[in-house]
């Protein structure tokens, strides 16, 4: 079993829909929770970051962390075709711990 | 606009040949990472350097892969000899002792 589990999809939604992306993890030492977005044939780029449990909102994007359930989510409101990409969750512990990535969920927003 | 650069962007080679990939991290960043990405496995960490010293290379096949940082502006990843199963996209990323990593555009490697 992997430390971080993520459904690879693909996930297809109509423009304007609310998208929910999720990851589960097994390592209770994880403290930093990130979402990276990766467009086709590009490198991943950081989209959202949350430290420990709680919610964080940035425009149309909301990241949630539930450490008691070892479950993190990314919500995209009013999804746009430009949101079509692969979304990777990522996590790390404190100090110089490495970042562990999920496999990524491929999202397609249909106009 | 500071970016991580990687060369070459594409590489096609025959099995058994040596492959060298290069990365220039963002100036001022003290951590450098090498990842391999495939459809089946996703992003796998191969090597992690901090202040040019290797911190974690547990994910790297030691018999054929090697990673070095000859200076602060250059990181290299070598595969010798290459095999078809090494075909993947190899990413370099750099950062500053934090959760955030800045990824390069990747090297798409095909070994025939």
C-alpha cells in the first residue's frame, strides 16, 4: 500500500461544475499538505498549501485537511476549461523530510 | 522570472547507452530534487540534495543511476547502461528548505 493514495481518474465535468479531488494517506507524521497542478507536457506547479488541519481558500480553490481521517481535498468552484490538468496531492513531515506525491488525478472540464 | 532549466528536453537512445541529464536550479535555492514520472507509478523521488550534499537517494537504482551536484548551479543525473524500462519523464526541482518545490520542464527519455 502506498503512503499516499489518489484516484488517477480521469474525471470529466461540465464547465461551471464544482470539482472535488481527494487523497488519503497513512503517515501520521505528515504536517504540510500541498496541491500541485500539472498541465500536459509541463512540470508540476504549486497551487495550494496547508499546514496541519483546516481549510484554506484562494479564489475558486479551497483546500481542506482532516488529519484525524488522514484525508485531504481540493475543491474547484465554477470550473473552467483552463482548469483541465492533472492535480497531484503532496505531503511532507517536518524538517528536511522529502515530499511524497500522489499519482495525480487527470481532470477535464468540458466547455 | 527565475526558472529551473533542464537539458536535454527530449532524448532518444538505444539500450546500453549512457544518458546524462542536466539541471540548473533557481539561483539561491539550496535544495535540489530529481524525480521520475510514469503513468503507472506517478512521481518517484530519485535523489534529494541539500546544500549540494545528498540527503536521500533511497529511490534510485544504485547499479545504473548516479546523481551529483558538482556546483550550486548544476545537478546531473546519469544512467549507465540505459534500459527500455528507464523510459519516462525526468524532472528536476529546486527549493529553499520549505514545502514548495519549483519544477523544471522535464526531460522526456525514450530508450529503445
